[in-house]
């Protein structure tokens, strides 16, 4: 369609996006900030989430706008990074006015990246603060950066047969409406492109080819397999559309279809798959059309997260199998 234009997610009005990482340790943080406050929602589908401040996003609860979403590595330890983002925003007077000072409303989710790099190093307050500062400087990078620094996929058979993944983004503009997604791709399952071709995931025992995770799991139906713990794909959708909290929540729910299109299997008990939505409220639009567009961007961001990752920590990446 001629009126649809691909854009950089950093071009979406009303948001600042930045990241920081420790590349040697294999972990990092991605921050999405709304200085004026964004209407928000969340939907958690995976069975093993590590999240922060998700209850306040329920439509019936008091707070109507949030100031940030933090996506991080480090498993539950990585939730500490949001405290650094809060400190950074408080110093700039950004947050919910209580009458006794502002309280920045910062939500977040973490993925499990401890199998690579140094598991003793996790995102902390200092890394969260740096990611927030980088957001104000417009510094965000894809691939082995931010929350995707230590991300891997295809983990059903354990750390010896998984692949390197990373952080991806995708965004479009349709008229005055903008919508995009940032995803840190750390799935138990395999990653497929929109044509159904596997691009990353479970490897054969010799690491020379792909093995389908879903079929392998079904073959093990009778066995009591303790599937590899420590996965989770985490995403934040940002848009300049005008939405209610209930609509943001519904949009996050619908957008999980974007996961199902390109991650197979998805939403396992060992994944903490989570999608946040932040809406700046500048443009009126058709909600269902927006949901279609947002879901597509989630799929594309996940694909980009796999394709833009570089080989690291002795792991292969999608580029190693390009053209095979």
C-alpha cells in the first residue's frame, strides 16, 4: 500500500528510546521513555515471567499514564535496572505528582540471559541510568545490544544446541499514525520469517543444521523432559495513537499473535513472554486497523532481532545459515 511507510522506531513522536549493555558479560537494558506520560497496557502470556509494576496497568487501577518501560536481561535480578531509570527521571522532574514530589512510573520485564557471558553480572541501577541517559541522546542499537545482548533461541535441548539472537525493532507510518515495536528475542522455540522459513533456533547435535523444536518436543511426549529453563521474549509497542488503558491492554493481547506467527513453539511454561504498549495520544485512529499494524511490527521486530544478531559467546547466529 502506497500510504504505508517504514520508519525508524526512534522517529515515533512522544518517546525516547535508548539502550546500554555489558557486551563481555552478555547482558543489557533497553529503555522506552515518555516524558509527558503515556497511556499503557500489558499482556503476559509466558509461564515464567519476571515483571515489575504490571498490576498498575490494569484498566481499573488508578494510574492513567506511565513514564517508562524497561526491558532487561539478568533474569529477575535485572529488574533492578528500573530503579536507575526512576532515579534518572526523578532528577528531571518526570513522574506522577504526589504533592510531595514526583514518582516516575516505570514498568518492566526481564529475560534470562545467564547462560552466556558472566552470569554474575546483571543489569543494575547504573546500567538502567545509562540506558535512560542514552535514550535522551537517541542512542539505541539492534542486534547484540540492550536487552538482546545475551539473548539466545532454540533452547529445548540445552545450552549446547542453541543460537545467538538479539534485539530487533520495526515501525511504520500510515498517514499521521505511527506504530512500532522493540523486541528482545530470547525464546525457547525457533524463529521463522514471514514466509515460514526457519532462520534461527534449535541446532542438530553437530551444529551444522536446524532441528525443529516443536516436532522434537512432541517426539519426547512420553518422556519427562525438564525443558531448558530461562527464556522469554519481551516487547514494547509504542504508538502516537490515542488509546484508553483498556485499549492498550487489548492491543497487547492481540499483538501476541505477532509472537505466534514467528516463534514456534511460543508461550511455554519456561518462557515469560510479555508485551507492553505505550500510547502518546496524539492521533485518532481505527483501533482494529492499528492492532493489525502493531501485530505486524511485533513479528518484524522479532525477525530483525534474530537476523541482526552477531555470533558471540561461541554461538552461531542466523547469518551463519543465510542462503542454506
